[in-house]
C-alpha cells in the first residue's frame, strides 16, 4: 500500500535532481550546430504557456518505485502562484493521502498509516537542486516549460519539426524539446556527477477552450541504479473555477520520520 515515501515521490519525483556545487558543461549534440538563443523562438514558447487563475484535474496515475507498482487516482487543484492541492485515492475511491504545497511549505498526510509531514518548502532541497521552486511544480502539472529554463543563456536549435533548447542552470544540465505547436514535448535534467537524471514526456495534447495541454505526462527519475516512474493521464481538466483546498492534520496523527 502507499506509504509516505510513495506519496513524496509522487509529488516530488519530477524535480528529483540533487544539488551539486560543480557546474556541469552541457552535453554536445553530435553533428548539429548550436547557436545562441533565438529571442523569437523563446518568445513563441513563452507565448504558448498555459496561463490560469485556478486549475483542477482528475487523473489516473501509475506509480512504479523500483519495480513496485501502484494504480491510483489523483485529484489536483492549483491556485496559480499560491498552492497545489492533491488528493490520492486508491481502490473503491478510498482516499489514502492528501498534500498541500505552497511556495513556503509542504504538508502531507498519509491516511493509511496515520502519519503527516509538515516542512518548509526548502525541505525538498534534500532531494533537488536549489534552482527548483514552487513554479517548477506548477509548470510540470500543466505541461508548461519550466520558467527558469527560458533564460537568455539558453542555446537553441530550430528546424521544421520544432525547437530544442539546451543549457546549464548552475548545477543542472537541461534539454527541452518543443514541438511544432510550441508546446513542451520533453524535458531532460541531468546531473552526471550525481548519477541522476529526470525525463518528463508530454503526449496526447488536448484543447480546453483556447488552452492546449498534455493529457499524458510520463516522468522517469533515475538515481544510479534506482528508478521511479510516474505516469499521469488526465481524464478531465477545468480552468478558472472557484475551488476549495481543504487540509487538516488530525490530532491523532503522528509526524513521519
């Protein structure tokens, strides 16, 4: 059954590249010339980011941690720039966990074991680079480009099929592949010295009003020989509806180690 490790992985696996002091040089792309940032291409990518006041989505999710697989349903609610609320349900619609993430804090409850986690947001820096922030999580949930990667030091390759963005974000090497629709189809983060990598693939794009976002988000995090996979398939999404974000920690729950 789900435990606190699985819940944390579900929410944080997409940003699970550990911080390193050394700046790593970007991996060269064989036989393909790389030029400095093309502002027109970056502007097109930025212009196709999904913007919203609130987002809600219901999704099937498959979580695979070192070969142990679990199928769950996620209900995700986001108030842009303020909070991400996630409810995790298992068989028969039984809620097994709930999370509330803000730019300042992380709250998790594991209803199966009666445990909770209450930490400042910088708690995730035990697992991630300090370049990761709350906006990174929001971007991945709606298929946006990670904002920090759209910077003036980015290198760009462009052809008829789309755009590839490459660069270093201090201790992380990144590559983003942008399709012909100017939406992110793949994001790769790489830490060679730490033996860590993260890949996010966005597929099966759908349209909701004038917004285009992926209905399928597949994430793979590898740390040396250990692998974590999270596959999210949105069944329904809505934007700019009034939402509630209920969260409380029962007095009988114990803090997780």
